[in-house]
C-alpha cells in the first residue's frame, strides 16, 4: 500500500480527547483530530518524511510564527462530504497559501487555495454513516463551542501519515512554527 501525507495543526489534547470520545460513542472511525493546512496533493510518498517536498515545506513552516485558531460549532459542507467543527484562522489560511506557493503541486484539490475552509473533521461521508444524524449529534455535543468558541495557539505543524487506502491519518512528525531552520 502507498502511504499518503498531509500537513496539519493539532487541537489541544482536551479537545482532541473530547472529539475522539464523541466519535467512539457514535461508532465513527476517523483520523486523529486535526486541522489540515496542506492536503495530500504534491506530498508524494516516495520516501516518507525524506521526500523531495519536505525541505520546501519545512522552510515554509519555519518562517511562520505560531498560529491562532478559533474552533466553533458543528457544521456540514454543502456537498455532504463531512461534518466538522468550524475553525476561524486567517493565519492558517495564510500558511496554506505559503505552502502551495513553496510546493507548487502539479495538481491540487478544488478546495485548496484562498477559498480553503479551515475545519476539524468530525465525520466523513462513508458507507453506513448518516451525516444528518451525525450533524444533529455534533450540534448537541459541541453546542458550547458554537456559543463560546475555543481559541488556542498551535506551536507546530504536524506531518500526518496514512498507511494507504482505508487507513487513517495519524501524527508522525512535528515541525516547530516560528523557528528558522538550523535553530531550535
């Protein structure tokens, strides 16, 4: 199987644990909670973290200070692809654009670019998953975030790795934000 990679910001441990516990109660199996800042397009798996994209991505990340994110309530994408927690972070979008510029993937997903919607996926559309029911359950579970969003600062970008089709992304390696390469 060919692995896949993405770059992400991780939520605080208490929010990640809350999301995982909620997923478990609903019987939903998903990747570790994260906010994607660069999807897998252009992040080729030829040698894992030693791949040709790594130096350019690391350099792009190293020049960016820690990123503030505000996590709000549950929503669903209009195309029915996922239920997620809304994330507001102009800094995350700016880093996303910086990574696109540094990596110049030969092809990219339609949701990549300035229109990127930062989010923390709760559940993807999959066989046996009723996203309408998931959205209702998520709205109830995370109503507090809709009323009072959680603000936190990410200190690092994580390389997330999925072993192959059907696998789930897990954090593999952290890259500090705001540290010039060769320092730290």
